[in-house]
């Protein structure tokens, strides 16, 4: 017996050693599974926020924590790795990541980088940014309207998120009354918009684009599959250094394209005002229902382009360059002109 016992002990030792790599592989798989879950797998929505103004973020962080009473992830982009940012105090926060990016492309290029970094680790996302719009007297009210509309809901789940989970063909949900007609709204950024369309291979003309709508304010819920084209690094060279333009940049071009790209991928883009009607709409009627709701919606913040600008787009371009290059007194007059007659972003 002692001999047999010794033999058993000796044979057990090599067996344990041979098991060790298998145990380690299993542990690595377990860690990988946890990481995948942390990256938004299993239906966990991901909130993407570009933070340029930390004080605005502090308010937004509280709003996010109050609105979501279910698991969610958070990806923050900002220009400074040492920027002090308020935490999202929520027991439902599954993971929080921070990506430092250069101060270029406003909120849009950082969003593209974050999309690429997250890959296919999530299905539904929410794009927000600390919009301040200092060129507007009502900039803070506008931002709160946008975020309030996107986070509104019952039982700790925003209505837009509920709709996207129930309706798989819904690719983008803009804030209430903010899915605006593009007609006459690509005059200042037609050239850069055309270049972005070509880089993405959309096969869409500017004339066709003008018949579509866009998510004004560049905040929205989205389905990852609908916007994967924006993760392409080939788009980054389009984002040149800026001079504080109110329009005409690659960021503005992308803003005009988010909804159109979702639609080109076979999804429906809708404003939050359309969600009740979309609940019972048949799939082949959803686009028409969303269009009808957007056409009837009245936006309290974005002014329609004046008929003068629609008839004389060259005058709009001239006013834009007057704003960019004129002395301060003339600049103030141009700014007032833009605030009165154009869509401020």
C-alpha cells in the first residue's frame, strides 16, 4: 500500500502540472469574458461623451446617473489626460473608460476615435457632448433640452433606448424636434461634405442629401451597425484646424451625415417625437411615420433659414466669411446676423 500510495502521489504531481496551463487558459478566458461584458456585450448600452467643459460635464454626469437605472457603460473623450472630471455616481455603471484625444474635430472626431476603439463590443450607444454654444444666449437651455429629450423615460430606461431595443430597424433617434430638413443647410459645407461622402463611399450626391434630414446638435441614440462607417480612420485627414467657425467644417459635415448614413445602411432615423407612433407602425411604414412626425415638430431653439438665404445662398457664404475675417465690430454684426437667420450648431 505504501508503495502504491507513493506511486499515486508521484503520478498526481505531474498530472497537476499538466493541468496548470489549462487552468491558466480558463482563467484568461474568464477575464476575457469579463472584459467583453465590460466593453458593452450582452445588450449593455454605452454612453459616449466628449468633454470639453468639465463644469458642464458635472451636470451631465448627474443627469445620466438619474436617468439610467440599468447596466450601462461610459466612454469619455477629452483633450487632457489630467482633466479633473466628476464621476458618474451610479451602481449601474458597468465600466468607465477615458480616451485622451487631440483638440481637433470638435465632438465629432473624438467620437469617431471612440467608436473605433470600442469596436463591436456594444450594440446601442448614446452620443453626447458638453455643448455650450457660447455664440448663443440660450446655449445652456438648448443643451439641457437636447440631453433631457434623449434621457427622458420611465422606470430608469430612456424612451429612445426602449424603442431601439424593441425596433431593430431603428438606427438613430435624435432629440425631440431636432431631426431637421437639410434643404439649404449644406451651402457652407458642401465641399467638405462631398469629400466625406466620397471617402465613405456612400454613392450619394449633395442634391440627394438635401432631400434628407439631420440630427441637429450632434447628440443622439444610435445603433452601432448603422454608424460603423464613421469609425474609418481614412476620415481623419478631413478634419483640419479650425478658427471657431459656426459652420463649414468637417464636424458640421459629419453632423449633416449621421442620419443619412444610418438610412443608407437600411435603418430608420427618427426624432424622439416619433417614438409613440413608431411603436405600432409596420416596418414598411416606419420611415414615413418618422418623416411625418419630423415635419410636424416645432423646434423652440433652431430658427429656420430665412427665405432670403434660401434664394441667395451666395449671400450666406459671403456673410460667413465676413464673420470669419472682419474686425470685431463687424464680427459682432455678422454674429447677430447668423444667430438670427441660420442654424447655429
